[in-house]
């Protein structure tokens, strides 16, 4: 779009012609590019619907069509292979689950979510693709936020109302209220990620900033505490890490996994009780039953530590009749320790290339810290929005040669670009620095000349 593209090719503005030759006509689009554009369009539709539909059956079929129409075979890297193994393992659990009907539906959710992740990494190869797919999800979130705000205004709620004074939660009829809030919070984090992509037009960046308060206000009206804490922690990390990145990064890297493990086993009982009292109008003393269900989830998982009890079995088998509300306990019960390790490995291998740069560490920490409250207390393990965010974040350092710089921008690594570009007959790599004799002093010195590709 602006600056170097994600796949290492110069932008259109860099296609210059020798003086006096006139401008050459634009080459006609190749059939492969047209097919790829169609594939990205299908992916945009899936991204738009990700915050609308929990039934992923048709969306999974659409993803298969997008990959088939891309005109090229996927080249799975470590994260893609692990994601496919995670989906395959979910299918394998059907051989030992006590209820095949329940587990089959939930296993498909794992397959569709992980395949969305792989599809994003396969099709999103340019900055334009990144903005289109991410923008499609944000468009869906914006419409959802508008519905929530309109319903609240119809009920007489004004924008000046404080969060602690809201005793009524506003959602969308026919949709789980927590699902709506988590989708909007994920869109909020995605907007922060897109803001840090380099080469954006100023108006586009301002538009992303303007979208943040809209999504935040809708989450505030929704009243889901996990989503509210996600906004607070995500925004706090995004701001503080700008000046204290060396401190924030270890906190995110170590603190997030530790909290995901210790919170469900009630090692933080007093802290959780205190957090529950912050929302006095909704305080139950046990986080709306979550602190009661965690012991049952631990006991259920202990019956089959390695293999799990089967996807979707725990919510219908425990005496409380609802899910574990914890990423670790949900995946542990569904897929066992094997599935939990695969899940963690997918996230790690997807984010490690991003975290290898200073700016990438900021985005990686934002992903982990922002989703921590939802992972600790909600069900967001097979959500399309979460896997979409993970996939889009991971392509910031895709094989095409893009790297996240120290300020979080998206630029092209010259070393990788040099390996990808063909050499001219004189051995010079097009677009790379070349040395020429300094004018006026032939043979005595050189000046570094870098060709403009902006």
C-alpha cells in the first residue's frame, strides 16, 4: 500500500522508467493474481462473520474454497503444522469420548478455528491483504458495537454513565452476551496491532484510533468483566511498553502462562475475591460460579490427564451444568495434556518470529496480556476471532521477508529481500545499495547511493 510490501516486492510507486521513454502501460493482471484476490475476498467474508456466527460449519467450507482457489499449495511451517495437528488430535478424541455426538460438534470447532489460522497465514501475503482481512473483522465488530450502543441509548443510558453504576448489561438478542463482548475486545486488540503496521495513510491510522473508544464503550455497556479487564490491560500494556518495553516483555512472557495455570487451582483465591467486589452490583463472591466450577474441572481432567474426556463433554457432565471458564481447564478436559501442549506450541511458534524484534515483542506482549483475562475466565479457545488475531499477528514476520521494527512498523528486511530478488546481468541486485565513484574525485572515493523505493 505504502512503502515496501510484505512479500518483498517494491510498491507501484517504485516502478519507474528511463527518461524519455514514456510511461509503460500497466501489465494486465494474471489469472493467478485474480484467483488469489478472490481467495482473499472469501477470507474477508469469513473474517466479517467471525464475530457474528458461532456456527462454523459453512465458514469451514468457505475456508476450504479460499485455499483451493488460491492457485498454489500451502507450505506449512512449524506453526501451521502444529495447528493442523491440534485439529487432527481433536478429531482423534472421537475414538474414546463417551458421547460422540457432543464431541463431534466441538471437535469440528477446533478444526475450523485452526484451519482459519492456517488459511490466514497462507493467503495474507501483502500489507493490503492484512488490512483487508483485519478491516473486515473490525467492520463486523463496529456493526455489533453500534447495535449494543443503540439498544442502550434506547433504554436511556448516556455515554457519561460510569462502569460501576451500570446494573444492566446490554447485548444482542440471540447471541451469547459474553461472546459479543469477547469479540469486541478482540477487535480492540486487532485495531491496536494494525495501528503499529508501517506505511499506513494518516487518515487510516486516525480511523483505527477513532474506532477504539467505540468498541470500548460497547464493551462497557455489555458489562462482561473479562472483556473490560482485557481492554484495561491491553491498553495499559500498549502505552507503558512504549517506554518500558524491557520491563513489560518479561512480565508478559512469564506472567501470562503462570497466571493461566495458578488461577484455576485457586492459588489466587483472595485476589480473585477482591476483584469480584470491584463490581459491587454484580458481586457473587465466586466470580459468577467460576471459582466453584474450577475444582470440578480439575477433578474431571485428572480422570484422563493425557487424552482428556472429549471435546464438549465437561459442560454437560459436571453437576453445575456449564463450562470450565478457563483456557487451561477447558482444553485440558477436551483434549488432555497432549492437546494443551499442542495448543501452547501453536501460539508459541506463531509469535516467536514476531518477538525476535523489539517492536515485535510489543505486539506479542499485547496479544498475550490483552487476551489473558478472557483466557482465565471465559471460553475463547476455539473462537474464530482469537485465531484470526493470532494469524494476522504472526504474518507480520512471514517468510516473505517483513519484519517488525523497533517502533512496531512493518518494513522489509534487505538481507531476505536480496536472496529473493534476481540479479541483473552485471551482478547488481535491483533495489539494493550500490557504490559509485564520487563525482569530482574519480577513482579516489565512493558514495553510497540507495535507490528510492518509496
